[in-house]
C-alpha cells in the first residue's frame, strides 16, 4: 500500500516547515500574485498560447527575485528552470497545478504534461528518499547526484488562487505527477472583485487580500 503524503496546512506548521527549508510563505505568495497578474494582463487580442508561458516565466522570475538575495541561486540547465537552495540539497520548480492544487483532501497534479527533465528530477527524488516507485523510462539529462526538487504548484480558480509547495515522488507515462512525499499548503489569495482590484504590474507594490481557508 502506498504511503500517504505528509500534508501540512495548519498555519503554524506551514510557517515552521517553510522556515526549516529556508523559506517563508510571503515569498511564495508574492510569486503567486505575480503569476496571477501576468494572467490578468492578457486580453482577447493576445495569442492564447502565450498566456501560460508568460505567467510561468513571471512566476519563476518573481521567486528568484525573492530568494536570490537570501543566497539561493538560479539554474537553467537543459532549459529546466530551478531555484536552488544555498547548500544545493533542494531546488524549486514552478508549475501550474490542476483543480486539486491547495486542496487538503485531493491528490493534485501538474496541469500540463511534463517531460524528461521532470522525470529525471523525480527519479532523483526517489533516490534521495530511498523510494521504489514507478517513473517513466526516460534518458537522464543530469548527473547521478542532484537536489530534491520541490514543485510550487499554482492554480487559478474562479474566486481564488490556491498554491502549495510539494515534493513529488512518482510520475505517470503521460507526464503527470501522481504521488507526493510531502505537501505544504499555502494561504489562498482571494480574487473577490469586491475586495480587490488587480492591475498589471507598474511598480513594486501589489496589494492583494490573502486569507487562509477555514
């Protein structure tokens, strides 16, 4: 029987665990905000294919801007964008998540299929965690040693943004993450138009109401 993922959603537990990883929730929420603003800045005149790419690149840049001053580093090896912990033992990948993202009782996955680099990262996670779970048989693009790769999953729902920082441990042949070792659920960001007005970024300040679900 597969082991159940560790799911952290209590605010104090989330804060403590993120601190142990050298992170804070504010940096992750800032990334989610920038990701959403990129989405909201598109109009029907923009090519649809560019929306997801633009939002993803903005989120990666936002996370790096938050973490690089704290000693983290960026890696774009094989065009696989990561932010790497100062001691090299942990890396973060940003991805759009499906409806299960940020839901305690769901098993989330990535919205778009992932390829060789993600399969390689999850295989490395299994080695580091000493797990024996299925990963698609794909050629490795990195060396035999590497960090644990976590995913910052972001999902845009009708009235909120949900997110989580989670550690994947298995992936299907169609490029979907199917199992997680640990999930850290971050606060939701309300998109209630009566509470906030989101505009395209024109400066460093962005005010969005952040609240944790009951």
